[in-house]
C-alpha cells in the first residue's frame, strides 16, 4: 500500500461511486481527507462513517457547488483550516448530459463548466498552497470517452479531452516546483449505476476490452493513491487508463 501519512487530500464529489472509493483508499493509505458533496448529505455522512470504521480516521465533508466561485473559495479555505495544509487535490466531480450534437443547447455549457472549468479554478486555488510547500499532487479524473468518442457525448468527450490537455500544461509549468499533475481515466465501471447497463454496452466491453469486463471503483482508486504518493514522483503529465484494456494506447 502507498504511504500517504502526513498528507492532506481533498476529493470533489466524494459522497458516492468512484469518489467514495477514492476517499476510502486515500484514508486507508494514511492521508487526512476532506471531500465535498453537492446535494446528498446522507450519502456524504455514510462515507465518513465507512472511513472511520475501516481506517480509524475521521474525514470531514463540506456541501459545495464547485461551479460557484464563492463555494470553491470556501471549500479550499475550510480544508486549509481543518487540515492545516493541502497536498493532494483529486478533481473527481463531474457530470454527463447526453444528446445528439445538433440538438445540444445548454447541456454543452453545463458539462464544460463542471467537468473542465471548475477543476481548473479549484486547481488554481490549490496550487497556491502547494507552491508554498514545494510539493503537491493534482489528479484529474478523466474518461476513456475522450479517446473513443462515444455517440451522444460530444460535450462529455470534449470536456474530458480538454482535461487531459490541461493536465499536460500544468505538469510542465509546475514540475520544477515539486508538483505533479496527472489524469486517471476510468473506462466502464461496475457500480450500482451500471447494474442495468445495456446489453450493447456489456457486449462492447466484453468484445473490445482485453480483460473482458468492467473495471471497479476500487481499481481506479488504487491507481489514484499510487499517483498521489512519493512512489510516483517520476509520473507527471500522463493519462493513465484504468479500463481493463479497452483503450490500448
């Protein structure tokens, strides 16, 4: 297991699914963890209980809409106040608003705002703290949609591709200051949200993925923890696909 003892981490969208798995994994590795949620306080509380039960650590969570400038500033300030520092930022929160391109209206703006602009603005705030420490990890959660171009997801695919470009530029800018920036891109994940995945989706993965199965949130979270650790000091500016070999690049 990667040792993150003494590190402070912030995970956006940490109340369910992949975000929940990341919070649990980072805490298990020894990090002090904060996370935000947008609406479901009960789910956020259940994550805190699970973390304390499994690791003995007490995370804290904040309700925040990361598309709001005021909420972003409050989230970073509260994390700094409660944890005393910020070493690891995991930009996990995101959304999808599927639709054919010729019919896509506000869905384009909403997805780009949450999936690209909000992570960039949060990273700006986090970098100010990381630069003072001369150490930091920014981990963006992407998607293999940026590589395979799924129909009906022009906005989502474009947003995740933009996130990869942002990762490469920030890695180049801040590498000399001890800060690494990477994208971890899941493929199809085995969660409660995909239990009723279409037969086509299942057949596509089974026919194209090298491991013939969906990945799990826990598999992705373990890669996030590695990238966040000192063991990954030489890994930066990269997109790491955790997709059971669906994308082979």
